[in-house]
């Protein structure tokens, strides 16, 4: 798998304006008459070492905070890849696992390469960050596509170090024609980092929904409900007030996301 950053896919100047215009457009009028909210899972593959990434980081941050589309809930995950770490700055949130996940998507979509920033919508669409009409159409389509109900129950962080996050994931698979793998992602609500080298040298970068752990907890058979407890060991000093938990069901091999849920309510035991 070739790992590159395509400058044509980078976001600067007018392309950032297009991104922000997508947020501005997708207000209540865009989805009049829909039920809701339907979850939309957006995975941003990014790096603090990539000068093209901060505008995309800002875009998902704005989606996360404003939730601008009526009838939909944007669930965002910032997945920091590690192939930028050789260029002067080692991203403290980067992960070889997340790079491999992005490579799996590239293989599924027949891209032949990975790049940052890249946004995957519900596991089956690559958003074209410089194409406003494609982004708006894709987001509208996702907002009215039915998802299987997923819920997170009793997410609790056991005190001490390292902490342990426990809870139960429930998914209603009745009538579902496809099975899937069930994941939980533990993410930091927000981070701020002073960048001291590399392409973003001298900048203070803010990231949201930064994935720290991504764990497959089980498999949901087609047409059957899923209910399973999970247990994830966290890092020492994990702060429940700056954590969120995302659960999602996805067809095998980084396929379509069938359902998703998110909570920022982490109980402390």
C-alpha cells in the first residue's frame, strides 16, 4: 500500500470555505420531514504532522459541536495515522492500527493509496473534500438512510491506574439482512497540542473525538439481536470528563456501517 499526501486533496483557502459552506447549508430545511435522529459516522484520518489536516480537523470539530443537520446525529472519530511521524513531528495520538484501518478502506475502495486528510462516511463513501455538491449530497443521503438501533448501557470507568472502562452494547438486528462486527472506540473529547516541529511547527492544534482505543468486541449475526458486555483497559490517569465512547456495527472488512451510537456520559466508580 502506497502512503502519500495528495496536495490536490489538501484543504487551504477556498477549499476550506467550501467545507464550511457544507455546514452552513445543511440546516433544518435540508431535511424537512425526516424522522430522527439517524446516526452518521464520520471517520477522519488525520495527522498533526500534516499541514493540510487542520482545516479538516476544524470542520469535524464544528460538525461535532453544532450538529447542524436536522434529523441526524454526526458521530465523528479522529483517527490519527502514523506514516507522518518520520517528517519531524511524532503525533502523540498516532497509531499503526488506525493506519491499517485506513489501508483496509483504500483496498475496499480500490484507491491504491492512502492520504490525509481523508473522511470516510458510514464506511462506504469517501467524501471529496473539495467538492461541495458531492459532500452535501452524500451527507443528505446518509441522514435519511435507516440504521439499526445501537445503544451503550452503563459505561463506567473504574478509578485507579490504569482505569478499566466497562459497559454493555446492545444492537437490534431484527430484519437486518447483513451481519457485522461490533466495535467500541474510546476517544478523547478534545485535545490541544503545541506542535514543535514538522509541517505544523509553531501551531497549537485542537483535535476532537481523538481515538485512543478501537476494540472489536464481538460479531452480530444477520437477523439477530446483539447484547454483550465489554471491558477496555485504559491508560493511567484517564479522565472520564474528557472521554466519549462510540459503538458501531460494521460489515466485515471495513464495510458499510450498519448502526452507531455515542455517549459522553462516563460514570466513575
